[in-house]
């Protein structure tokens, strides 16, 4: 095998480059991972209290579709649907700790290969493994024992508020 300019065989050099890209990608995810894995997974609603906490601007929510903030040691997000409905949810997938609020909101699809149906149920799909969570209850639709905490949310005076 012909060595490359760096003195390594071509296949070994490609492997080194691929590993470097993977490490660079993992390094870019560290802030998200640190926030998502700060506390153990919860399978029930945490008791955070009843005060309304400012988590971001309504303009950011309209632009990005979600805002994420740390409230009382937990990372939480507010997700806006196209009809204006707001959903507050813990930004930690109980499956493996992924940043849940970075997932896709859509209608649940069920069925067998070749025959699929939309259920009319809006879900949040975890960006790591695709597990789906009901936006109203936080229940995982793929594993009944898992649940993401949900919180009431509203907009007031141009600010996004979450009951915490």
C-alpha cells in the first residue's frame, strides 16, 4: 500500500481523519450533553413549585419554535406549535438524556409496513433515538414507563413564562 504524504498508509490516514471529525463533533455537543445530563432521568412530574419564571422572549420563540432555559437546576424548554399552543417540557429525554427540545414536533404516525396512518396526536421526537413524547402529558409513546416532565407555559408582555 502506498504511504501518504504524512507517512501513513491511505486507509490509516482516512481513519485518523474520521476519528478527528468525530472528536470535533463530540466536542461541539459537550455544552448540550452537560446540560442534558445534569440530573438523573425522571419518570414522574418533578415538584418545582407554582411561580411563573421568565424563560425567554416571545420573539425568540416565534423565530426558533422553542426556547430553552435553566430553571431551578433543571433545563426546560417551551415549544410553540404553529397554532400558537405552548408546551413546557423538561429538556432531557428520560431514555438516554438527549436534548429533547431540539427534537421535531409532528403528528404521530402508526401502522404496519406499507400501511400508515396519522393519529392526530402531536408529539415531540427526541433527536438522539427518535423516541416520541406526548406534548400534553410528557408520556413516552414508545415505552410506557418513561415520561418527560411537562409544565404550563404562557406569553405575557412579550416574554415566555413557565410555571416552575
